[in-house]
């Protein structure tokens, strides 16, 4: 249950990171007349990829942290 919760938190964090990144890069990648360039349209489709990356990264970091923490408590 903990892993699922961490995964959901990572998913939300990845989505928020993607939204902020899109907002910053959208201004930089638009043409002078306001039409987005091809690279800007590609970045707009990366929202699910960042969300998935956030979920995977959060679960991996949590498992790594739990593993090192359990080694620390058994050494005492």
C-alpha cells in the first residue's frame, strides 16, 4: 500500500513538474507572431512521459531509502 501511495505522489509530482516546464519553455519556443514551433508542440506531448517518470523515480527512491534504512537499524 505504501508503494502505491508513493507512486501516486510521484505521478502528481511529475505532472506538476511537466506543467511548470511546459509553461517556461512554451514562452521561449514560440515564434514572434505567437505560433508555437515544432519543438514546442513536441514538448506539449511529453506530459504523460514526465508523469510516468516521476512515479517510477519516486518508487525507486523510496525503495532505496527503505533498504539503506533497514541496513542502518540492523547494524546497531
